[in-house]
């Protein structure tokens, strides 16, 4: 089985949904999480704080530089993710469709690279 990253994207500056809409989204995501776990596809998942809480770390010539804010200067940011195991891309896309419906946002699907053989 291949592991896939299902990343949820958000747009900085967009207003948050109303409390009742947010509560439904949380309930729908929790139901989705339970479905993924029950199917044995769950590896782990997490939601992220807004991008203004990010710190970017770079190392150049052995010198560490930290800067406040996300690496990418863009409004579109990673808001959360799931790591799942799926038989193939089609299965991962099916999970992503359910996740996108639950969190009411776009979900990008990317496979993890295979470990190099020793």
C-alpha cells in the first residue's frame, strides 16, 4: 500500500464560517476520520494554526536563519492534512473527495516517495 498526503488548503484573510457551519464541518471531519480509521487507511492527521503562526528555518553555509511567517508568500496556505494508506491513486482520490466534502475545502492528493532499497 502507498501512503498519500491529503492536504487541505485555505485562503488567508477569508472570513471564518459562521459558528454553526464550523460546528458542522468539525462533526463531518470527525465522522470522516472515523470512517478512514475503520477502513484501516488511517496513518495520522492534523489541523494547523493559521500561517501567521509559522516560522521558516533556513541554513546557509552552516548559519541558521529564522524568519516569522510561512515559507511561501501566498494567500493559499496549508490548513491541515491526512496521511492515509491506499491501494492506488484512485482509492486515494475517493478518500480525498470525502475529505473535501467534510471540510468544505479543496484537498490536494500526493503520494509519498518510496523508500530507497538498501
